[in-house]
C-alpha cells in the first residue's frame, strides 16, 4: 500500500461525496477505493467494525469511519481551515452542513429510488462496477441495491412503485 490517505467510498454515495469534496478542496492527496476492493474486507472492516462509507484509512493505518469524523480529523489537525471566522457565518455554515447531510437525505433518496425510469441505469451501473468482477457480481449488486431500498424506507421514504 502507498503512503497516501485511502478513502473507501462509492462514486454515487451522497455521504462519500461530502468527504471526497472536502479532501479535494483541502488539497489532501488520497486514493479512492470502492468497498468491493479486497482490502476493505481484509484490512478496513476488522478495525472499522461497520461496513459504512465513507471510511478513511490514514497513512499510519488508523481507520476513521463517518464523513463528519473524517472532516473533523483534518479540521482539528490543521487549524479549522474550512470554518468561517465570524460567529454568524459559523452558524450558517453549521446549518448548511446539517441541511445538506440530514435535511436533504430523504428527498435525495426519494428521487433516487422512486424514479427508476430516470435513475435505474445510473444507480445500477455504479453499484455493479463497485463490485469485483466475480461470478457473484450481479447477485451482489442486486443484494446491495435491495438493501439500500430497504434503508431508504427506514429513513422514512416510502416506495411509490407499487401504487
Ligand atoms: N453519518 C454517516 C452516514 C454514512 C452512511 O450511512 N453511508 C451509507 C452509504 S451513503 C452506508 O454506508 N450504508 C451502508 C449500509 O447501510 O449498509 C456519514 O456521514 O458518513
């Protein structure tokens, strides 16, 4: 492995997008791997415990799971480069963060899963290519997509497909 940070993420994952954007914006050099990469199961899961993304592995091998924790890791080490100076701006910034992370989650999931005519091909493509090219690839893709459909309902977004 290299001496770079490793970001385990999926191309189309909203939370991955937040962590990825932070790393790019801060000029932090990293390599991105999908959760289908063999190192995720072999090296990352034993330390991270839960298979969620984004998960970051530092060059020294520490595993940081959760986008907020990843951002905080760099913010606290580097004098909070992303935090605005003024108190009002800090409140607005925190509001953007919570609205982006939590408030828009349900609309995002609704439009992703309840409009297959527009989105199925895109979502399926990215779930498929996140998996290693094994004979079980199609089955794993189906399993992952069904799991995310279930999670979407748990978030409070009912499926409108059978109506
Ligand atoms: N609060 C976490 C949420 C991470 C999260 O829920 N990620 C989703 C994908 S976008 C996930 O890994 N889900 C896996 C699962 O539910 O099995 C963060 O911001 O990192």
